[in-house]
C-alpha cells in the first residue's frame, strides 16, 4: 500500500488510520473490563461505561471519516475524479453505433475506422 502524506504534518493517512484503530481497540478492551464491573453491581462502573461508550462513538465516527479521506485520496492519486471511471471502450462503441445510424439515414458511404 502506498503512503499518502498529508500536507499539514507530513504523516501518512495509513498511520493516522492505524492510530484511530488502535485507540478503538483500547477503548473496546476498557469497555469489556468495565462491563464485568457493571455485572458485579458497581455503581461507578455504570458511569465509566457511559463515558467509554461516548468515546467509542466519537472514535468510530473519526475512523469512518478517516476511511473516507483515505479512499478519496486513493481515487485522486489514481486519477478518478468521480466514483466511477469512464468506460472508453463502451463510449467508442456507442458513438460508432450512432454514427452508423446517421450514415444509413443520410445515405452516406462507408468511413474508415
């Protein structure tokens, strides 16, 4: 996979994405530990679990945003400006068919390809 450096700080999008993933993994482990405390009936654990869930939601959104940025950057580097690339073979075929119909309609002769 290519490293995509961001202009702001020079770090790659892959590195940023990995950092977000690691943070999510850490939060998930913490939430599992708090879940055991909640099951044991500790009141403070419920508040801690709520905070961790909010953090996980925030970091999940950040991970999704990073993934979108990563995909946009990849498409930009590949020269794909939109979500789909132009199918040149199909476009040529469509144009040839239209030109053939026009030639037949107007009685024009054969044109070299």
